[in-house]
C-alpha cells in the first residue's frame, strides 16, 4: 500500500520555496532576497508547510487591513514575519497586479553557529498573526531597505569564508530594527492598543470575580477571547505596562487569593481549588513566590 499523500507541500529548503512559488533559484543555498515587483506571479493555491524563516515587506495593498478588532487603511509598507513550521495557504482572490516590496527567505541552518540562532527565538513577532503585522513609516521602511540592499548584494556574491558572517550580521541588524519599530507601534497606535489593554483587564478581573470554582485561565484563553496571538498580547502588555500576560494573571490571582484568605473561613486547600489550582501545593508555592509568605502565614499575619 502506498503511503498517504500529505495534505500539504513541504518546503524544507530555500530552493524548495523558490521552485514552489516560481521565484528565481537562490544564489545562496541558505538565503534569498526576492524583489516582489519583478516577480508578480498568480498565487499558488494549496497549503504549504514552510521550514524556513520569512520576512516580507508587501506594499501597494489595496483595501483595508484588519488590525485586531479594527480596520485601517494603510499606504505604508506592511512587514510580516513567519517562523519555520507554519502552515500557510494563499487565497485565489489575492491581487498581485500592483504588488511591490521584498521577501527575505532564510533557512535556520544559516544561524546555527551564531548567537542570533538563540536570540531569534525571543522575537515574539515571528509568532504574531497576519493582522498583527508591522506597519512602517516611510523613514523606517527606508532604514530596513538599506539593510536588505546589503543582504541582496552579499547573497549574490560568490561564497567565501566571510559570506555567512556578513549575512547573519545584517539579519541581526534588521531584526533589531524590527523589534524597535514594533515597540514604537505599540505606543503610537494607542487607541487600538489601549482599547485592547482595557478589554484584557476587564476580562481578567471579570474571570476572577466569579465565585464558582473554574480552571486557572491561560494566556491562550485571553488571546483567543481578544482575537490576537499569545505572543502579540504579551509583547503589547509588556510594552505598555511592564508586565506580560502571565504576570498580569498572577497579579490578579494573588489579589483574589488575599481576599479569600482574609475574608472567608475556607481552608487553604478550598481556596486553592476555588482559584483553579488542581494541586494546592502549587498555589502555596506561587503565593509564597509572589508575597514572601505562605497562604497560612499570610492569614495569620492579617495583612
């Protein structure tokens, strides 16, 4: 019996990617830079699993782009990031007739012997959803274009002992810029982000206002309720408040625990179960790590 055909095309190398989408063959085995204005192909329909990092600046998008719960008109560049292992599928309705910009595709092996190979895992924007893309000002776009231009020229050169060092160094610069620009975006798009922050705080406090026993809420729970990715929610909260999503959850949980410990006669175990802990010892451990006291000692102190 023949093995079942996978429901998607696996793109395991840079050449797999360029071949699948009809782009020019890569000049370097681990990285390529594609000029989207020069290669406007009709979208390839069907899912593809890409084991590659992709950074794409797409310009001249028509219509409105969804950003969280709101829609905006964007004439600037829209920068998106994709990590290896993401399954993507194009839609037949995509119009590429006016598309311009660039796409940077590189294999994880390019980074393996460099600090960036570890550092890149800390960039949450590789896990953001499409509607959480980075919207660039003209000046920011020009700054990134200057870095991509170096990558474009370097990757086309004959490979020598310094090629990979130069490519990775430029990628590091580009990602540092992107990190800076995302933090700017969290601040400058204040109406949208502060609305998101307000709704998160309302959801969080509403969850712990319930008097019944219920599971501990997760970061994923709030991200799903707010229609954003967990990474985006945590990065936005950290930028605006100094605390990520999990820290906010713990903060409100400890506040509720203090009220129950001082305002009710229920046991420590009963308090833990009401707060959603399956094992009371985990509640005791978390409470002590946040307050310096065990729940029992806190109750006795009457603080």
